[in-house]
C-alpha cells in the first residue's frame, strides 16, 4: 500500500434526483412507493415502501465497480444457501433478471443500484446488551464466519484499509494523529510488527464479514437477532481478525468493556473454538482495530478537513486496554469453561446417585456443550452427532435458546391463563394436519403424550386391549411401558397386550392379535405405531402396512395412534408427519421432546369427537404442559423447520446418506442391508461367516466410530442394527465424514 492509499470515503456519494430515482426503480423492478433516506457513509440507502411491502434500495458510490457488488451478491447467495438460519438480506432481481442497474446522477456520474429484501428490526445500543446477549452476539459472529467458510471471490482479496492485518501499512499516517495520542498508537504498531504480523500468516484465513458492529445488526424488542446487514467491508483475512473487529466495535463506549469482551469471546468460542495462537492474539488485534480507527480517522481529517467521529470511543477503549496491559488481557480471553468434576469423579458420583442406570459407550462420554451436529467432550474433543433425534434442529439452536430465554425472562406459567403462545402453537400444529384434527392437548413428554392417548382410547372405546410391534418403544410410564417390549428384557407381556411383527419382518398379523384380544375379553382400545419403527430396526416407509393396520384396528372398534415422537417434525423428508406422508387414517397423534428441540413439551392431537368427551368426563388438565416457555420453544422449532426448508433438506440429505452407506455396504460382507427414510436410517450388521445378526460386531462398530469422533447407536431385537438419526441440520459434509468413518472402522473379513 502506498503512503496515501485511496480513502474509501474520498469519493463523494451519488448525487440523485429522487423523482428520477423512483421512476428508475419503477421501470427496472416494477416497485413504486415512498423513499425514506437511511444512513450511508459513502452510498445512498433508502427504505422503499410500496403498499404492504418494504425493500432496501441501495445506490452505490460511483467509485464502486461491479466486482464490489458481485462480491456482496455472491456472499449473500452463499449464506442463504448454506446457513439459512442467518438473517441476511436477499437480492431482488429486476424485471429483466438483473441483480443491479446503472443509474446516472445529476452530476453525470454513474452509480450501480440494487434492491434487497427488507429486514425488520432496530440497531441496538451496546449498553443494553447483557452478558447473555453479548455471548449470543459472539455466537452469531462465529456462525457468520462458519457460513462464509467455503466462500471465495476474487474481489475479496483486494486491499482494504479496514483489514487489521494491514495495520502496519498505515504507519505512514501516524503524523496525522493528535500528538497526545501518537505514542500509544505507535506502541500498538510496534507491538503488531513484532508480535502479531509474524503469526497471522499461519492462522486460519477466509472471507469474513469484518464489520459486525451494532450499526450493522438488527434486533427485535427482545434484543433477538433479526438481521445482519452491510457486507461492504468483507475481505479475505485471518479468521480471528473478524472476532477482534466484532469485539472492539461492540464494547467501545461501554464502561465494562473488558468484561463484555470476555463474554463475546466466550460466545464465539462456543461455536468456533479458538486455536491457541488465535486466542493469544485477540487482545492485540482488538488494539489494532482501535489503532486503525484512530489512524484512518486522523488521515481523513487531515486530507478532507472532516471525518466521521468514530475515533474517540476507540481511543478510550485502547487506553483502557493499554492500562490493563495487552499481555494480561490476552490471558483473560482464555475461554471460561464451567468448572466441573473430572470424568472419573463424575462417573463415581453418578453411580452413587443414579445407581446402575446405563450410559452410552464402554468409556462414558463426558459432554460439556453442543452446537448444531457437534458435541464437545470435557477433554475438548469434538464429535459428529449422528444419533440424537431430540435436538431436531441441532444442539443449542439459537432460535430456540433465544425464544425460551426471552419468554422465561417475561412470563412462564400454566395454560389455564389466557395467553398467546399456547393458542398460536395449537393453531400452527393443526394447520399442518388433516382437517379431521381440531383439538390439541399439551403435555411435557412423549411418554406422557402416549399415556394420555391411551387414556383417551380407553375412554372412547370402553376396551382395554392394546397392540404394539414386537420391539417397539413408546415410553416409561406404567401404561406406555406396556407398549414398549424393548424395555421388558424378557419379561412376559402384560395380559392386555398383543405384539405383531413390524414391516419387513413378516406378514401383517394384526387380525390374529385382534382376535386374541377380543377372545380374552379385553377388546381393542388402541394400537400405537412409530411411523419409522425405530426400535424395531427402522422399517419405514411402510405405507401399505400402516394403512392396513389402521383399517384392521378400526374394524375392531379401536383407535390407531400415530406416535410421531421419533418419526415426526420432518425426519422422513416427505412431510412434517410420517403418517400424513403415508395417508394413514390415524385417530390420534402424539408428539414428544423434539417438538421443543429438547425443551420439555409434547402433545396429543385428535378430533373433537374423541378429545372433548374425555376432557369433560375426566376434568383433564396438565399443570405445566403447554407452559409459556415450552410453547415458545415449540413455536421456534416449527418456524425454523418451515423457514429453512428442513423437511426437504432431510429428504435430500437422507437420500445422499442412504446412497453413501450403500456404497460402503457394497464393499463389505458384514452388512446385510441398509434402510432409510429421510434422516432415519439403519444398517444391519451380520457375522460374515454365518450371515446371522451380530450384536457383538455392531457394538464394536459403534465403539469404533465413537473413537473416530462419530456418534451413532444400535437398535432392533438383536441389537445388531446400527441406528442413525441425526439432527435435521445434518449436511453433505457430515454425510461424507460419517461414511468415511464407517468405512475406516469396519474390519474387513
């Protein structure tokens, strides 16, 4: 960079005629309405109000070439494709399909203009962000960085004065800095040359947003993130520089700047763990951001006579940091992890407290946090989670955490009070189901939901007989234990129960079970069916089987209960509910903890003709089923599934995973079959010498995958089927890792 590089603000902004601008927008985009000027340092930004719709109109500085806009457009398209949970604007193309158009200003200069979708919200004041919001800001910064991880564009490599790694090239501007500030800035520059610049080239680098300041973030009234804007400072640089920019800009002006910075770093590290060299440079890079702000502002002031007043708060923060000592501050950014017991001590205490309750894996896995499809252990090792269905959106999903946290901070009480959340949740659930369903009963768990469905069935039919598949699991209450032969461990079936083979394991034997129940005097009250037959070994889709079973139960006067705890919320990739995908005439539907991404909430849904008489006859009520926070969690889950297209995503990724596993199986003689429906899959493991199911071999595979950093489970009567049911945000890269790990762990015969 030369001693006087071109100033990003040295070129005057567009000189626009508003009437002409409105006419151009109307002609190019077919949008007409009022234009309200918004803040812009070197561009002209407007809110376009056209009827009930709003858009952002951005007219770029005449100095910006198409490459600048194409960099931003490409990044936005990339983020909306790979990280749809991030609220970034979309580009509205013209009537001719163009992303932008040239406009000529009153002074004859040409600027490029484009239209973005409107993001609602307001810019927060840094002082109103408490520790939890600061941590969430750090998490958002990390998620944005992860979203841009695979993105590349030629324009991202162009020199940018706001890229901290270029701080040494700003030294020539030092004479422009006020005399009383010069020594501090020079000290930062010297330290950067000696301590930072030699390390940066070996750190992780990628395209980053580089400006996640409060002026570029939108929040709602509860301070939840609603928008990320202004991608004009994107550049390819060290990843940790992006964090340093976020932290420095967010804590400038706060009286608790250092403490606030620690919270942001902790939030970032929870999503993207910092490497040791990165963490050691956070304080220096923050100081570098402050120094760059002072240098750039001083240079502009000298060259133009005025500049944005952005340096005072930056210099004040720098003084605080220098007073505390940058080396000492570097130590404070060691992520503060929750103090806990060692794995051995915790295992001993758990055994003392819980007795012999089973843990997964021969060597218990001591987990401390999770994010998306990744779980982290106490020793820092990270695992790909291809097993847990309860966090259907992935672990620690920000939409659920934010919704629950905001609701807990406002109100959380039972649903006998009139409140919006339970009613909205019921309406949203019913809107996803066939018209015959018009009543929702909210409870706390899948076991409770199935227990309640069983009570409704007995009340409606007067019968007491139940039917389940041979190795099903439907809950832990006394009633649902009877429907869970997986948990019987060889005990005799309860006298009122009959079991039938699952699909693919034999002919439909419902009629024999029904005849037996009638002969015993129990009659048929209900059959409970998990639509993917998870515990039976994953046998969906089985549409003909489930429809025939429902029709047979109906002929006997009983009810068919679709247990969607494991099969629902889009897991099959065909519909939100597996029984709807199969057009099964279910009478009652039960949902469990995936409904709240792990927050305790569940439901029984049915027709008024069944539910209303039961409620009247029993005065039924669940005190905290449908509590306000629980409903907030469930609503966040439904919104996220819909907004991010996770049902279709599960179908596509599930098909990719099924194909990948079949390719693995084709090279093995110890895999008898691979089955799957969406993101519910099973791999049957056999002894290659006998061809018989091998629980021992399946167990070794599960343990071997765990050692390789991948978590799955086992299922089926023989415990010889590998069970794979990851969160719905499982992606192609995770498919590749799982298939590769499985290839490596399976011993060849």
